[in-house]
């Protein structure tokens, strides 16, 4: 069985003063993509808990998978006590199998931790709002993500 993990990271770039909050997916301790280019769709990841299907878990930082060259989602298959991911894009082709119980726990707890991390980052110790923080992928119009993370800004 493979081991799934979620990790959040702040990216900074020399050409702007924003902070970019990125969720990194690790399998067996290694990122499944270059997250300085690709982004994790938490709504798609959360939806994989419900049923089999193809999910655009990996996307562009702007939120449009095609923009990052991803035309096929990750095939997620629930079978007995396991969850299988078949990834064809980005290359290389990979197949991962997770324990169903661990899979659910990692995603549920990971999203809970991300909510806490964001709450801590958005407001400084003085209670002032941090307007330089951006969630990757672009989230402002993603009502499902706003609801999932319980985002209440300003």
C-alpha cells in the first residue's frame, strides 16, 4: 500500500510581494508533481471521498487544468478496503493504492489542518487582515472551495 499525505507550503517569488499558499500531495513521502507549477484542487480531492470517477485533483495555479496541459483527471477507484489512483497526466503514468481508512483520514484531517493554517496566516498577531496571501489554485470564484474551507474574509 502507498501512503498519502498532504502538506501546505508558502511560495514567494522575487517579482511580487504576495504569499502563495499551496497544498502539496505526497505519496510515499514524495510530491506527485512539481507544485511550483501544478496546484492541488482541494474540492476535487474532497470529492474523491464520495465515489469513483476522474477528478482534476491536479490543476494549474489559475484553477484551469487545461492551462497546465492536464486534459485527463486522476482516475479514482474505490474497491473493498482500498482506493486506487491512476495518474496519466502529468507524466509519468503512475498507479497508487491506498488503504480506504487511511485515505479518508488523511484527506479529512488534511483539510482541517489547512483551514487552521489559513486562519493563522490570514490574520496577523495584531488581528489585521493579510491581503498579500493567495490560495493556489485561484479560489475567489470557487464557491465549493470557499464553503469547504469556511473562508470568511473581511
